[in-house]
């Protein structure tokens, strides 16, 4: 189930439909799949868009002896990305004033206090108790997409009122899941096949403690998410661990979102530095990948897919919508500027 096996299947599909070279758009893990394809089959690349790509070295082996003590998602930096994005939620909520339901006072401090109260005593809602873990999970889901931020602000306001005044009315905080989320099996089957991880369970505990000190709320979540890799029995000798520097037949377009809560921007920067003939396109916005967030990004990727022409070096796009901003302050297809790394 390693990603290299999927990349080989992808090449068989390319052959089956009669395409001489592959045209492909990959988001998140799909971007890592695209990076693997580009290095396994560089001569077969026509146009690859890799949007929200994790650092491929961090995903597989880590650097030096990292894998002995630092699990998969800790190396990728997902907790740091989530923490930075939540910081932007607080900043924009504060700036938005009445446009953000959670803006009264200092949103960051209010969230900290709410988290402490829920850790001590779960809130009772019509859908059942809501505790600290529910707060973290709901927040992490919401920061993936800035379109969900106004609803998150309303939910936080309701929870804040409920924990201060237990008789206040409250609604769900968006913690529901599918009846059978097969990510529980699919994720480790792939991730554990791809990656090197610590041999001892205690290494995850130490990593979780360190991560939560550095990135409160999300450090433990992202650490323990990969812990199934410690006892996972599957191994795949055909996995791909690099090099990530093969020269593709045509340029590869790499898209990175500045505040991505799952695949931090630094992963896109690293991939662009590793992969020859690649071009980095930056979204100066929020959320996981650039999908449905910027007409500027859409225009550049569409032109690239049709022509294989990449944007100018250092191109930065603005998001179509700024959360909690007054309509007159919204940015649509804003100007480009040199990228920061």
C-alpha cells in the first residue's frame, strides 16, 4: 500500500487511456503521490500540479536520525501549521469585531480559558457532553477551510457562554463523523508503509509532550495520529524514499498555502527546492491546500494545465475572501508580489 505502488498504478492508467505523458492535479496526500510519480517516471511528466505537498523527506525517513525519536507528522510539521493557522483565526476575528461572534475581548485568551474549563468539566449540550478533545477536534476541522471560520466563531461563543452559564442554550460543535470513517485503516496502511518511525511507544509520549508544549492543542493530536505505525505489521520493500531530485520532462507546478494547517507551507518550499524544473506558486491565505480559495490560483493552474506554462518566479496570489472582513475590504484576485519563504 505504499505510495510508490499507487504511482505505478497511475502510470498503468496513463498507458490504458493512451496518454503519452501524465497530466495530473494532486491535493494534500495527492500532491505527495504526484511528487513520487515525478521521481519514479520523470520522462512521463506532462503537467503536474502539487497543491499542499508535505516535505517528502520528512514524510519518509526524516533527516539524520530523526525517525528514531520523532514520528511522521511531527516531522512534517502539521501541528505547527495548525497552530499558526489558528493564530490567524484569532487575529482576523479580533480585527473583524462585530463580524466575528467570538471577537469580544481577546479571542486567543478566551479560547485558552475555554479550553481549560472544558478540560476540567465537559459542557452539557443537547448532543451530549463536549470536552477538551471535542474542542480541539472541531477547531482542527474548521481551520482547514476559512469558509467555516464564522461558524466556528459562533460555536466557540456558544460554548464559552455555556461553560460560564451552564443553563444557557447551546448547539452542536461540529464533532460528528461518518458512520464508518475508513481513514482509520486506510491512513496507516499507506503512511506506515511509507515512513520510518520510532521503535518504542514511549517515544510517541515524549514527542507528544514536546509537541504540545510547542504547539498547544494540536501537538498531541498530530503525534498520536501516527502511533499505530509502532505496532503496524505491514512493510513494503517497494516503497520510494528518494531521491526527490529527478529532472522531469516538463515543469512541475507546486502550490503552497501560507497558512496551511495540515501540510505547512515549508513543505511546498522544500519540494520546490528539491525538484528540478519546478515552480512554486504561493497563496497568501489560509486553509488546507488552495482548492476553492483563490481565483488567481485557479487561473494560473488552469493556464499551466492547458499549456505547461508556469507563473513567473515569486508569484503570490491573494485569497478571494478574507474571513470576518467587511465586504469593502475583501480581496479578489489581488496583485502578485515576491514570495517569502
